[in-house]
């Protein structure tokens, strides 16, 4: 029984001794070993052995990069405005021994150093510079913190300003200023848009007026040409009608009885006027008709010889001649040439100093038969 008790005690002692001797350090950690209260060594990550009951692992230092966010702190700017600034610091322990024995609480020390440095930097800036100079503030904080924390075994990798909150009254003023600036820019853009629209509208109206004037000119030219062709056709038609009537009279050989009959037919039309209330037929109407017939019979163009040969008058083509776009009218061309020559002669007569022989010669006349 006594042997079993001694064996159990020895086994427990061996277990405790083994536990005191073997130390396992996690990855990215550093174990600070003290012997009788004095620093002895730093254990790396993995399985390590120490002297039991003599060496003691006092601290396990985290060697990874750490992120610490500090609460907002009031800071006074150069123009005596209080703003609240909260920061975020990214740091890493590079020397576990210095971080353990050079500073009691390096996180608190970094926080206080950040606040004091931030007050020094922002105190030399106005509110506008503070709001627009975050990068320069971050660079200044990182430089000061990296220099101060180097002896603590800490490297400050990055410092960020998370928020800058001005007073509510300043916020209201800034919003009003921003709103006024945006309204001004909106009015400028609206004015520029209106100007561009007016310019484009004026250009469109100008082009429309030009096109309308050109169309009106073309329309007037076409109307004038159509009117000229219409007058030519009308004149040709009237000429052919006169020639037809004259030829009919010439072929019909009218005598005195026919003329008297035509005179009697015209007499009722003479009496149709509103002003002719009373119309008297003369008693000598027979003699008048006989005299009228003899007079009309002596007119030029009515043949006196009934048995003589008939001579027809050449009435020209029966169809009216219309000049097309691809053809040329000889008579019209001849008339145009005559007009041009007359104008040239008038210019030579008005200006005797002209020496152009082409203009000084008289216009050529029609060929003599």
C-alpha cells in the first residue's frame, strides 16, 4: 500500500515536471521567459522546453498587425472651432522584449500620443484646411507615432482619420454654402443651355428663311416661265382663231344679202341694254343694209370676182408650239438676241467712251429678200 502511494506521488510529480518543462507557443506569438523574475529569452512559435520551477513564461506577445480605433476627441482648430476627430491606427509589435519592458501599456500610450499629436497638427489649421487635408494629417500622425513608438518595439504602419465632425452651427452654414454653390452652378448650366438652345433655334430659323427664300425664288421663276408659255400659247391660239375666221370668210365669198342678214341678227342684241327703253327701226333700213353690204363688199380681202380662183391663206401649224426644257424656240431666241443687241446699242449710245468694237457695231438687221 505504501509502495502504491509512493508510486502515485512519483507519477504525479513526473506529470507536473513534464508540464513545467514543455511549452507550446502558437504561431505569430512570442513567449517572454523569465528566470527568477529576470528576462532570460524569447520563445519562438512551436514546441519549446524550459527549466521547470526555475524558468517561467511571463507573457505571450501577439506579433500580428493590430487595429485600434480610438473614440472621438475634441480638437480646437486655428480659427477657434471645436471639432471631434476619431482615428484608427494600424500597428505591429516588432520587438516583444521592448514592448514588454519599455512600456507598461503600449496601446494606451499610443492612444494618448495620437491625441496629443492630433491636437498639435490640427491646431495649426483652419476648419477648411482640416476638412480637406486628411492625407497631410495622416502623414504627420504616422511620422510622429513611428518615431516615438520605435523604442517601444512597435511599428505604426498606417494612421487614418475616421471622422471629423464640426459643430452643428458650422454644419448648417456649410450646408447652406454648399446649397448656394450648387444653385449657382445649376443656374449657370441652365443659362448656358438656354443660350445654346437660342443659338440653335436662330440657326434653324436662318436656314429655314434661306430655304424659304430659295423656294420662293424658284417658285416665282417657274410661275414666270409658266405665265410666259401661257401667253405664248394664248397668242398662238388667238392668231390661229383669227386666221381660221378670216379663211372661213375668204372661202365663203360673202355677198350683200349675207351681211344684211348678219346686221338684222345683231339688231336685237343692240336693243337688250337697260338704258334702251325705246328703239325705233328706221324706214330706210333696206337702203341702209344695201349700202352697208356694198361698203363691206368693197373691203380688202373679199373677192369681187365670184368666178375667179380661190386663194387660201396659210394659217400655220394647227397645234400650238410649246418649248420644252430640252428644246429651243428659234423665234424666241431671235427675239432675245434682238433685245440683247438693242440693250448693247443703248449702252454704247449712253457711254461713248466704250471702245469695245463688238458693242460699237450696230446690231445686225434681218436679211433683205
